C-alpha cells in the first residue's frame, strides 16, 4: 500500500460520491472536534503514525478512514496530509467495512444516517454496538416497505368533523417518530386529496386501544 503526502485540496470527504459506499456516518460535535484539533496541534507527528486512508477518485482522492482528521486539518490550515492509498479496484464491500471498523477517537456516530444507509447485522458483525432504537428503526423501514398504493388504508390528512378530537405527540427527531410508528403499527397512508402515499401519523382510537 503506497504511503505519500497528498495536498489537502486533492482530498475529498466521503459524501457518498463512490457508488455503493454510503457517506461518512460520523457527526462533528463542537467540544469533541476542538479536542481533536488541539491534539493535532500539540502532536502533529501523530498524523505520520496514523495516516488517512484514501482511494483514488477521478483526479482526486476520497477519504475512507479519517474524515474527522481531515476536517480538523483543514480548520488548522494544513496544506497536505500523510495518506495510505488503497488500490483503485478495492471492492466497495471492503471500503464499507473499513469505514465502520476505523476507530476514530473523536466524534459520534450519526445513528439516524446509519439506520437509513447501513445494514444493521453487518454493522454488528463489524463490532459496532448498535442501540436498540436503531434496530427498531430498521424494523420500521422493513414494515414500511410492505405497503403501497394498493394496500394503504388510512388517509394522510383526514377530514376531521366537529366531534373528532386530535391529540398531538411531539418528536424532535425521525428515529423517535419512526419508533412510535413501529410500536403503534402505523401504515403508509394515502391522501384523500391527492394520490400520494407517505408515512402516517394517524391512528384510530380503537386501534390504539388494541395496541395499548
């Protein structure tokens, strides 16, 4: 595997530009990111001991392992980075494994992104401790795909009459919302105004009684 210093301008973050490889599932938290920047500033020679892992892509290179370090180096105005260059014909499944197995010390997983783009059993096989909420999320997506235009039952936007009461449950993120849909057995629903079928937020009170 070739090791060389590559200009920062030639290095691309993994944004999903390689077919079959989801974008980097790490998120940057300000406090942790500052720690990483300080660590690099204090001991820049550590970058030589743990190079970025990259693969050729068009005229540049995509970072497979080390996206957080690259962002920190850009913020610190580095002009080049030590890199290990993967063979251009590396199978995409190997790239996916490297992406997850790479033990980045700073940053957190974007669990919502992982739940959408990655196969949960594969992540667990790689040694990642996946929260139960993400497993529930994957189960929800499997159930969600079962419904289509023909078997969707309830309208997306029902016509409420005066004797109907509406109860609102607030969720601040999609994972919790989909967890609730899974627990309540909510299906895809078709709009009574348009032929749209989307996620449902509606359940009949009698169906809710059965769930509870």
